């Protein structure tokens, strides 16, 4: 930019709600509280939430991230399970080894685990709508014996699925899916299996639903949309897809300001910004700051709804006051 020339104006529509959900706040606070109570190190199985900035900042405070329990030594350092939940075999193995465990699984993921268990006890064959390999899906499938849950990732999978008994079926879903895609898959299942039993209240969580709703309002009226979030964050990826489908010509996932490819934003006069449920607001601010260095920003918030959800910390952490 030529020094002295006025900055071009950029209208920024900030989606609300965006960023941290109650499950992510609880998971991060669980690690921080555990560090305060037990001292460093505390072990965390899998990224506590899918965000590198969050993981790196907890690492500097003394958290050690591992993928498997076999990487945790047999000592009194606690091991925390991430917000995505874990298969039953994991706490069982930890108990066999007398490890101190703290479960930061989001209560809304635990709710899906309990639903699957109830269906299993009622001898229903269970369909899980979700993405293969995502830790939440691995954790949900791992609540029950192998073969109890059939994974459906798409309408094609739903059309191909052959149950043992079409009249004794149930479905549950991953919490971070596209609301619209999932509705289509559920519709296909219900058309084929009218007696399939579903959740009393949607499994897709309030945070996923609300963030997608805000994006749907903004995407059709901007030239580009930035989703602040990590590539391995399911709900961030879904926000990008929702923006594209709602008519936004360019939707990009960005983790940090340094990653912005400025050529993506040439000619853009109206920009939407949102953030996945695992992305901290400080990263939204960093990215806004990078735009403010190049443009005169005219910022407006577009709100889909207000959120007031709060989850208390896991019980063992509630019962201790942090050490001074
Ligand atoms: S995105 Fe939803 S299910 Fe996942 S941690 Fe947040 S509130 Fe819980």
C-alpha cells in the first residue's frame, strides 16, 4: 500500500454467536484447574480441543498432550480426557493402571453416549450419523461392543444400509455436523425405515446449530467469509461449508493472521467473520487487526441468538480449590 493513500473501506459482518462453546470452555478450564491443583505436568489424551493456539498455550503451562494412554507414565500425574469423549476401553485401561483420570468430555457428547447405551439395552440396532475417524465418533462407537453401531456418513450410506430388523432401529448423531446435511440423512433413513427411533432432542449441539445459523444469515450478503478455526475442527469445517452453500463466493478457514492469503480478498468490500467452537476470540481479534492494518473497517455484528449455556467442571475439580 502506498504510504499516505487512504485505506479502502471494508464492511465486516461479525457472526454472533461464534467461537468458544460451553463444552470447550469447560475442557480448557479443566486442564488449567488440574494444573493448579496437581501441579505440572498433567497429561491430556488427544488435543483438549481442536485448536493449536489453545493446545500450545496449555503446553507452555505444563500440559503434556498424548494420543494414547500408553504414553502416560505410571505416576500420580492426572490424565485428562478431551472434550470429544473416549471409548470405554480408555477409562477401563486407566483404572487397571490406577491412573488419576479427569473426564473433560462435553456433557452433550456424554448425552449421545447415554442414548446409544439405552438403545443397546433395548436391543435396537444403532445408526451413528457422523464422520469416520473423528475422535467423537471413535468415542461414541467405543461405548458399545464392536458391531453394535453402524456408521452412516452420507445419504448414499443411508440408502445402502441393510439392518438386521428394520423395525428395531435407532439413530444418534455426532454433535458437530451440518444441520442441513444431517436432516437430509435422517429423512432418508426415516423414509426407508419409518419406525426408526431418534433422539428426543437433537444430538447436534446448540453451539453447532447457532454458529451455523449466524453464518447462514451473513453468507448471502458478503463477498467472502473467514472461518477462524483449525482444519481438524469438525464444526469449523462445517461453518465453511455452510457459508459456501448459503451463497458466499469465497469461504476460507484461517487459523492465524499470518496465514491469510491476501489475494483471496482482492476486490472484497463486504467480509463475514465467524469462528469455530474451539477457536478463541483472541484469534478473531488478531485477524481483525490484520484487516484493520489494510482497510478502514466498518464493523457490524449479526446475531442469530443469545447463548447462556454453562457447564460446571468435572466433579473432582469442583471439589478442590486451586492451590495458591
Ligand atoms: S461443540 Fe457442542 S458438543 Fe462440542 S464441545 Fe462444544 S458444546 Fe460440546
